């Protein structure tokens, strides 16, 4: 898994245009059947850039804190790699791969997520 992340970062780092760095702080709360379960707060440093004339990319990562209902706080590490491609003047497609450690800072025990979608601009 480390090889995949390092290889992906190297490909994006070799992109011709680099606009960064930036800081992204994000909080996501979870609920199950209407009951609160946890909140994950990610504090990332990232880089973004262009992939040709119609696409952009980003890579970001850093520490994360998970506040679990009734269980306290867990320290983790997380990261994301994503891209957006203009399909037309009004439609973009995007995708993101995210990883978060399962227990402490051990990235070997990780949860992976994939997000894709489209954006239509009016």
C-alpha cells in the first residue's frame, strides 16, 4: 500500500504545473439509525496542480482525530488523492481515493474509500 501511495504522489509531483501548498481542515460526523456514532477531524497539507488544459489533481495528507461516541479519541493518519476533468463547459467528472489508518499511525491496517461524481454548473 505504501508503494501505491508513494508512486501516485510521485506521478502527481512530476506534473508540469504545481500550485500549492494548501491546508485543508475537514470534519465528518457519522450517524447510524439517527444516533450519533463519531466525528473524524482531518488536518491535511496538500498540493494541487494542472493535468493539461482540462484536468486538475490534488494530493493531501496528515493527522486525523476520531471522536467516538462513548469511547474517547483515537489518533490516526489519513490522506487523499483526487482529480477533476472537464467533460464540457458545464460538466466536470471527479474522483478521489482516500486512506485512513485503522489503529494509531499504522498505515498497514487501513480503510480505503473511493468517491466519484459529476458536477453540473448552471
